[in-house]
C-alpha cells in the first residue's frame, strides 16, 4: 500500500497580543476501507492550556484546544502519514450495494460516495452504505 504524508500549517498573526477562544480542528483523516492513518502529530504554538480529541457522529476526529494568556501569533502544524490504496470505480461498486432495486445511475453515484461511509438521497434522507457479502 503506498504511503502519503500530509503537512498542514495555519498561522494567525496579530498586531498586538490577543486572547484566543476555543479552537476546533479537523486535521486527521478518517480510517476507511482504502486508507489507514499510520501517524498523526499536532504542534500548537503557543501551547494550549488543554487539548483533547473526540469523534463526532460521523466518525471525524475533532481536536479541541483551549488557551490561556495572550499572544501575537497562533500556529497549528499537523503532519499525518497514511497508507492509501485507491480503488477504481468498478471495484468500489462491487464492494458496496444500495439495494436490489437501485437504478444503475444511482448505484454509480453511491459508489462514488462510498468513501464517506454514508450518502444523502435527493430528498434529504441519510442512509449507510453496506459492504457486499
């Protein structure tokens, strides 16, 4: 499986020291059928008073940082290393199914959304995609 490294840096600069509110970050990709996170690092300067990680209802990893004091700069650096094995659309369509009565056009759209693990129908309903037996 090929590996990939993603480096993301965000820097905020201010003319004078400011107080920072709570920051929520979504910098770590989700593990899925075609990718696996090997390593994830996050550096924040100035160091937050507290940093915790939670998963939301969709399986996203959310970092929550809280700060004390004031500073003129705020910098986030995230480095994520993952293994990624992309599948072609035909292989992906074989692994997932929407149901016996699905029209071919809908099945193609669902296959392209399979990486998300869920899909929205045109009328707003949400349904989970299931791996074919």
